[in-house]
C-alpha cells in the first residue's frame, strides 16, 4: 500500500511539474552584442548575466557571446531587468531594460574598456565559469549549475572532473578508490566511517563548489594515489539562512536533512543535521563454493533471502569568531555514524562425491553499531604585510564505536546443531595537533611547512559463545575470546618549496613520517610492536602554455596504514565453513605513482585527461584460502600483494548553450596483481567507468536532467568483479519565489532487480557470490530554502588525517 501511495504522489507531482512548466513559457527574446572599445572588434566568450530589477543575488540566466560577440536570452516574462556584461581584463558594464510583451528586444551595443584604466566607480569583475583550474586543483562551481539545487553530493560528484560514481554510489577519484573527503578544508567525522552514506545524504543546495586535488602536496598526510575531494559549503550569511530537504523512494530508502547558518556581529554559526536509511529492504543471495582439488565436499551452496534495515546520521555545529581582520578562532563539533541490522534466512546444500546431498537451515541476525563524534578548535593568523602569509594551529579529537553482534542458528540433519553468538565491542580514540606556516617570497616563490602528531588508541573486546541445542546454556569459545588493545602514534613534518620559471611552476616537497605501534592481546599475552620511518617525496611541475592548455606532471610516494577493521583479530565464524578475521600484524603499504595530466579550457568547455602509472610491492590485499580436508574457506588481509597499473582518466564538460550542460567522465585501467610469495597466484585485467550526465533549464523554474554510466572494479589478487550499468532521469520545479523545490526521479526503469555477481578463483577452489537487490526506483524530493546570503562567516581550514587505508568504497 505504501508503494502504491508513493507511486501515485510521484506521478501527480510529475504532472504538476509538466503543467507548471507549460504555463511558465514566455515569448520575449532579449539580445545584444559586446565589443572591445579599443580594437573595435567583437568580444568572444564575454559573460552576460540577466537580473530581475537590480544586480543582486544569483542571476536569473547566464550566457556567453559567440564568435561574433552576440548573445541572447530567450523566453522572458514581462518586467524590468538588468543585463550585466563582463570579460576577463575588461571593466563590467550594465544596462536596464523593460520587457512589455513584444517578441524581441535589442539592447544597445556594449563596448568594454580594458581594466588597466583608473575609471571612477567601476569595479573589475571576474565571472566564475562552471569549471575552473588552479595549479594544484580543479574546481567545480556547483552553485552555477541550476540542477544541483535538487541533488545530493553523490549526484553532483557524477559531474565533477576526475571523479566517478557507479550505480551503487561507490566513488573513485582519478580511477582510484583511495582518496579523502574533506569538508571546508578539514577532515570531519561526517565522512570518516562511511563516506558513501554521508555523501548520499549531503544536500546539493548547501554546496558552493567542489575542489578536486588529484596530486596532493606534501602538506597532506601520506594518502593514496587517488586524491582529495574538498566540499565547500555556503559560509556567506547575514542574519540567517537554511534549508530543509526530504527524499524517499518506493523501495524503502529515505533521506532527511536540514541546515542553518547565522551571523551575529563577529560571531558566525553554521549547523546541519541529516539522516538516511532504509526500512526492511528485501533481497536475495546465493553463494557457491566449488573445490578444484579432492575435498570434503564437491559443492556447497547457500541460498536464501535477506531483510535489511539501515540508519545513518551526520551533523555538524561550528562557531567562528573574528577577533579582528587578521585573527580568527573557531570551535566545531560533529556527530556521525549509525546502525545496521540484517536478517538472513538461508538453506545450505552440501553435495558429496559419493553420498547423497544434505540440506541444512541457516539463520543469521547481524547488527552493527558505528556512532562517533568529533570536536576541534582552530586558530588562524594572517599578516597585514602579505595577505597570503599565514600561521595556524589546529586541535582535534575523534571518538568512535564499532560494535558487531552476530547471532546464528544452524540446523544440521546429519550433524549436531550449532548455536553461535559472536560479539565484538570496539572503540577508537584519535587526538590530533598540527601547525602550518605559509611564507610567500618574492618572484612567485613560496614555502609551506608544518608539523603534526596523530595519537590513535583502539580497543576491541570480543567474545564467542556456542552451544549444540536450544536447551543448553551457552559456553565461552576461548579461541574467539580476547581483549585487544592497539596504540598507533604518527609524528610527521613536511616542507614544500614552489617557484615559477617562465610558464612553468615547480613544487618540490617531502614529508617525513615516523610511526610507533603497540598492540597487546591481553588474555593470550601476545604483543604486536612496530616502529618505522618513511620519507615521502612529492614533486610537481605545472606548465601553462596558454590560457587554454595546461600540462601537469607529478611524482609522489604515499603510504596507507591499516585501520581497525583490517587489524581487529575478531573472527566471524558463525558459518563454520566460511570464516573472516583481521590481521593485527599488518604493515603499511607504499604506493609509487607518476602522473601526466593535460587540461584544456576554452570558454564554456573543459577537457582533461590524466595518464597514471603506479606500483606497490607491499600492497595490503584481502585473500581467501581453502582447507580441502575440512572444507573451510578463510578470508583475511596481509601485505602479500605486488601490483602495477596504468590508467587513462578523461573528463569533458561543456555548456552547449545558456540552458544545456553536458558532463562526461571516464576511466580505463589495466592492472596486474600477484602474491609476491606465490607468483603463480596472480590476476590481471581491464577495468573502468564512464559517467554521462546532462541537465537542461527549460526555464528559470523548471530543470530536467538525466544520467547514465557503467563501472567495473579493478581485479584483485583472486577476484574479478561484474560489469555495472545504471541510468536515470530527473525533473524539478521551483515554487513560492524559488523557496520551495519539488522534484521527481526515476532510475534504472528497464530493470526491476539487479544481480551483483563476483567470482573468486584460486588453484584449490572457486567461490561465486550473487546478491539480488531492488534496482528500479521512483523517488520524490521536497526542499525548502530560507534566508539570504551576503557576507563571510568563517576562514578556518581544520585538521585532516588522510593516511588510513579505506575500509569501504573509497574514503577514509
């Protein structure tokens, strides 16, 4: 009944949008021309903006002049308008015009003067394109794309250069899953544990721009080769500003979020909170293990249903106080994390070489709890002698819980029944202090340096209980019960020196990191200790051949340390023939990377391609082994991988006209990975992705968009992943003076369900897993915005720790 009601509401909303769009059509076209006053020639790619009554807030429409200096705004209502025309290196000019219903109106020609003159009362203005580039980053100006007002961060990342998102909302940067998500320049708990869930709920209306750093400097922690995504939110408010957003689809997934900002004198406050999840999401799963050598059984198959309920939340509160124009102090805190519950109801069919098949029932209830909170403080000092000179001190504390509760019952017809409870209660504490100093020098030179300490404390108390009948009492399974303590301290220092020669800017940098590890199994009286130092070079050259073409060459060494999920020795043996566990002896992995990136930017079009080669000889890989005599498959992680990879990552986006934007991202990668202790165990192959996204503003209030893409994950040491295809359409309409936005979207409409299949092959066994989940989805979205933007709140940057191995689909 709920699904029928949701379908009805969505279809009714879509009809309203279409009708509203039909009534919103207008007839008048406003056109004009722009020329260089000195050369008396037309100006190509000049920016023309249309405002209602006065130049304030966001323009109603933005367009560019063609090769003859002409521009036009179509479908305008009657009323008074202001047209503002600008071009880099020229002074901005404006004209006021009244539209009274005629079919066309021609403005007086605009003649722009060069900006090196000292004209009174005129401000030189540089208009931001949809995509712009700086020496170390690509910037996607989100607020310049009308469609993003009704989208979330995942939708926006589908359009962002050098970023790809697959049909399951897994993110890669520059073709890599090892990357970091920052919020306003700092790491927060919002994206620390499960960045995918947080990005799915983060509202696009809150984002002003997204910065993508594909080659992070030595200033950043020893992170993976992918890069950094820095989400910049709206910080310019006077009085108050905020929004409320509601989203749901007929499958059962939902998202609710709100944000609020205020400015009181020198004190600025911003806050937001959101949660998302799904209730009783149905699915099916099938897992087949086939021995390739003589074994206890000839085939083992698990087949059944899954029922999942998921809840994830995130929130942030920060206050920034401007002591004066040069000193800013900020306090912030956030909460994130959530919980998940799955109920598996499966049958296990065992086939034997010379005996009849047996069928068992296997029921597993699993719960995961991952709440966390984070607090921090920043002090930033700038200097009146040079606005780029800066000194900062940042403090941060991060506290999280990672609990697992597993309860299973296995009904065996030819053996004893098995009742198992496996619980692990883990908590993590992390304290960070860092200081950075930026010193600009003469002749385009700059030195950046800093020091940092990260103190991590993790603990896991895990216990296994077991019994053979429902009437018995549980007894402790001593082989899966212990108290694990793990301390990891990282001390680092870095320095970079940049200078410019001709058209090329060079960045020479290095980072020194020293790590101390002290792990202790208290019950087993076993210790794990490590001490190592890494010197990580980071070199880059950026050559700007013209305003159109840029070439960037980068070499870097980076490391990734294992996180508590990889280290925790807790064993999941609820299914006694399929066991997983962590490895507390894991060492960090080192990645060597060389990249050549080209960027082409002209007018409304951006194109870029990156060629990357990488190598690692101590890669952390997850691998499975098979005990043929007992029929047990065990899965863990170890530093046994040796991998080399080459890839080409391409990006293209353009504004076809004032109302139509097209975005295309793609990546092709070939990698070979092998077990360095067993070279015969190797895997290789092609992988890649592509995202096509387009949005069209039918008029000021009505926006339509569509997307399509495919993704295949890189091969691992034993596993190859499936081809993943997705697509969808979306339409949104603004009501009540653009304060209320309603939208409807339909995704994967040709496929009700999607079967996700992966295959693991080893000389001794083959394992195939198939998960079937709902795929076709009809969703509705309601968003309400209030307030006005006009002045800055915060200048802080914050702490970011980006050295940990991702435990999920890209992130932290």
